[in-house]
């Protein structure tokens, strides 16, 4: 079954490899040979596992993530046209007395894209995402810069990250191009995007921190939902110790289902997201070759309805209303 992004990019893979951890520390130190080799090994593992979508941002390890990826492209000989490369911009990190803030101004967006292309050693991005909602965004000015970057061949398509559906609709009204992607934090541990629908109109849903209708809006408009944080930092697959009884019980259930489906625990966690009719595209960020290979198994699994609900009710620690 095709997922939304494949309508525009047929070669897009079902999983996305998130490059946030590549390049070393978030400082101005040079990339060491060890950090470079670790990044190269992770990228090799991703491609060998059939993952051809790569997610970047201009701020990741202060630009070193994109830089080491560009080094990989040059040294590996991997053909650019066989990969789907996306990056994000719009976040300005805190510096000296200046606070961190968001900036969708045309000057900042164009400079950020140009710098990303130089670091990646690429002529174009397949997709550019606006990283966080900028309350001061002016949709008409964003539309102008999007048109300019597309006409110059620097960006093929556009999307957003961490936006609610009304923000997307406001922006889309000014754009000539359709928004193709919305990247949100979604996982078995972060399930408020489901609770908003389940608990509509109920007092129990008052503490849900998600924008009701965003998932459905994306489905209606054929916008690809990408899930960052999809592995929940490994809390259900051995990467981090569960924080409470519900997570502990869910981790045990994940292990049991992994044995039943004869796949990894990571595959079960990702398959839970992928089972949703919105065709969610998980972004995985691990640099462990073993875990990348374990994640690949998610493409071989379709959880039953009963198992999907078992996981959902286990992590929410109470029966559905």
C-alpha cells in the first residue's frame, strides 16, 4: 500500500532516517574521525536496510550533521538521485544574551537553505520543512520565498513540522504548492494524538496536549505524517528504563508480541504507529547499526487490531471509555 509521500516521490522509503545525532556534540569542535566513521556506519546500515529518506535540520549538531552527510555522499559514491533528502529551518538557537526564537522571514529561510545545500554538497533538497510554528509568520511572504526557491531548483517540495491543522490551513491558503508533510512527535509513549479523538467532549481529555483534528486534517489533505521520537528513546525496546508501571507493562507486552511476530521489539513499536490508517512514516534517530537493522523489520509486520489495542490500552494504563 502506498503512503502519501510516495504520490509525489515514488522512491520514498516507508521509514525515515533522522540525522540529528550525526556529527558529534552540539558545539563548534571539529568532527573527529571516530564520529565520522560512526555516522558512515549508520548511514550504510540505513541504506542497506532499504531506508532512502534522510531527515536533517540546519541546527542539528550546529550544522555538523549535514556536513558529515555531505562527506558521506562524496566518499560513498551513493547516487544523490536515489535518495530523498529533507531538511528543516526556522529555529534560531540562543546566543549570548539573545534568546532562542523562531524565524520564518524570507532572508533567514533563504540563507538557511543555501547553507544546508553547501554543507550537504547537494544542488537541491527534495523537501524543506518549517521547523517550529513561528507566531510572527506571514504566509504571503513565505509563499514568495517558496516560489523563488522552487523556481531556482533549490527545493522541490515543502512541508512543516510541529504544526496544528489551523496553522497549516492558514499557511496553505497563501501557497501555490501543496504542503506534503507534517512532522510531529508521535509514539507509543506519546499517544495524545489518539486521546484527543477518543476523549472528545470528555473531562478526561482536558489534559491532552495536542491539536484535535490535526491527524484527520492531514489524512483529508493527503499530507504525510512523519513521527519524530517514534521509538520513544527505546523505553519499550531496552534503550531506556520505563518511567512507570504502565511503561513497564507495555515493554513486557512489546517483548511478547515481538516473539509472536518473530521480529524485534523496535519493529513492534514502529509497527504500532504504521498500523494507523494515516500511514504514519516513522523517523528513527539511532546511530546503532543493530537497532537500525531491528527497525527495518517493522516493514514486514502488520499488527492485528487486537494487538494494536492491547498496546494502546497497556500504555494508557486504563480501559477505553
